[in-house]
C-alpha cells in the first residue's frame, strides 16, 4: 500500500497506521514525506471499478459546491487516497450548517436517476438504467409490477421500485433473510409504488448512503460527507437513512434543512425511503434485518391505503 500511495501522491510514506473504517474496506492514516496526512482505503479482491465509483461520487458531490467532501488524491484497483479530515465533535453549529448544506445539495439537478458509471452500495452493485448489464436484477419480476418499468428520466416511482427495491429484495430473499410474508409485502408495495412516493420529484444529486457513519464531523470546521453512493435520486432517501440508525444532533440538522427546503408530508414517507437501505442490509447481513423490511413495507402500504 505504501509504495502505491507514494506513486499516486508523488511523496514517500513516512508512517502508516490502521484507523476505524467500515465493514467493507480497511482504513489507514498515512503520513507523507511532504507533511500531508492522507486517508487510504484498501480492499482485497475488490472489483476493478470499486474505488473508481467512490471517486466518481465524491467528484459529483464536490462539483455541486454545496456539502464539503474530502478531495480525491488518487485511486486505482483496490486502493483510494483521500484528503485527511481531522475528526471532531458533532456540534450544534456544525449540524445546522450541514442541514443547510444538504438542502443546497438536494436542490442541485441531476441528469437522470442513478449513475452513468457502475456504482456500489456497500459491497453490492447499485443498478441504474444506464448500467443495466452490470446490475443485479430479479430473475422474474412480479407480473403486476411490470407497468412500472422506468419510461423517462423523471419516472421516480418506477426507478425506485425497479432499481432500488426489487433487485435487493431478490438478493435478500435468495439469502433467506426475509420470510415469504415479508417478501410479499415488499412486492405489494412495488405494485402500488406510484401511490406512495409523494409529489413528483425530478432527479436531484444525493449522497445515496447517508447513514450517520458517513458524516465526518470535523475539528474546527464544517462536517464532511464521506463514502458516498452518489447518484441522481430523491432527497428524502438521504434524510430517511440519516434517521434509520440515529445521528448526532439530528434534530438541529433536520430543523435547519426544513428552514431552507420544507418537505410537506415527509414523515409519512420515511418507512418507504428507509426500505431500500433495509433491503441492502438484509442482503448483506441476513435475517436480522428481514423483519424490519417487512415492517417498513407494511407501514408504507398503510400510507397508500389512506
């Protein structure tokens, strides 16, 4: 790793130590000979485009000029080097600024839903119409849902069902993570998806994997977004995922967001927009998340019935 990092940065590595990362990659802090500190992630046997996807996502977010992200210093198969962001406490001021930054990010139009590059969420391929050959897909989608195949870049309900719910439902059920009853609940939801997704939403730039661990609270500065699955999507997906596992200063963050970008009726759509990430977790980690998938689908269906 040190030799590859030196080649990518143009400076020798004086020291390297392991730091906390995630479940997918190994994380390190590097001290370079020119005084820079660098965050390095490695993953053995990663797909060749795995870290290229992260780099694309970080550059997409950076290009909006809204929420700050670490600069990409270099990437190649199995390795990505990023600007080191010194961690700090989650302060009310940082949370309020992050809420406003997210509101500005979500006001940024995207060309279409999904990504034009092969993307990932965790270790799983993240399908898009533009990269369909590389995407996981259900072998036989439920017949009653066939009408929801996306027909235009602005068909959010169809995109969400076909590319964010059903592929990961298939992976999770193949992994025996969902009971048949919970699987049927998700399939029923997909069949009426256009009744529950809320007001029409054109593609917006979103982080795409915004749980609290992907917010880097910084020492003496603004909170940064890290580890994105950045894409064209729906802003409520980011907000719902922030709430799924809890986030420091969440009330301050959401309050500041709503001052800039109110979202009437969002509370009732939270289970719907948490379902994608619950299915991803069920596919990756098994039955511990299966019941939550069924409960979220039923809660979203109750919204359709009202």
